[in-house]
C-alpha cells in the first residue's frame, strides 16, 4: 500500500453498498416496468431521465456543455457519443428485451462478464496494457466461474432444448449488453 493512500473509511463502504443497491435495483425496476411497457420504451425512458438530470446538473453547477468549436470539444463529444451508445443505448435496449424472457437476477449476474472482457480489450486497445500470465490465469478462472453461473444448467443438461430458443436469445442479449459495457469502459 502506498503511504499517501488511506484505507477505505466506513463511509466509503456505505457509499459502495448504496451504489450496489441502486445499480442492482435497476434490473428489478426494468423487470417491473416490462409488465406495462415495451422494452424500447423502458430503455428510452431510462436514458431520457438520466440525460435530463445530467443536463440540469451541468447548468446548475455552471459547468455547461463542451463546445464543438475546438478540437478538444469535438473529441469530448465523440467520446460522449461512444459512451452513450455503448454504456446506455445499446445495453439498456438489449437488457430490456432480454428481461422479457430471463429474470432480473440472471441479467445482473451476466454483468460479471464486464470486467472479464475489459481485460482482453485493454490489451488490444489501451497502450501499455498487456495480458500477463497472472492476468490470463485470473481471466480464465473468472471466465469459468461466469460460465458456470450464467450457463451452468445448459452445460449440465447438454444444451438448450428446441423450445427454449427465445430464452437462449435473451441470455445472449444479456451477455451482449455486458460486452457493450466493456467497450464503453474502454472508451471511458
């Protein structure tokens, strides 16, 4: 541990727990909203509420939005568009569609794939990040664990039955959403 770093305080742990409840609760909220709304409306509503809140925050704090008149401003907007697509629009839509067929807990568990995908993506997309033997072993163990959590029943039963094609597509949509979050993390 570096001398200038302080160990996490109880408040830090409390804030992390609140964040976990909020993020985990979003899956339950989507599941409940799907009882009366189409998946695209659920994801659009989430994005519109968040965009309005962030725009209001930018105005209230005086931070404003970046201009497109400078190269830096255009680069910021390009990154924001990439982040918006890969951390909001695409995964929210995939998750809302997938949760018509899978449980909110399954959708949440598939998010375990995100950090596992960031590791190999970083190797190829982030200068200076390399897959070492230790990281590769950790990735392999983590990936095996996620496969067992997400698809353990299918592995044991020998695959998805013919009538479960929508379920498999929904499960793959949830995993694809995790892939989007990983790409969005790299863009961030």
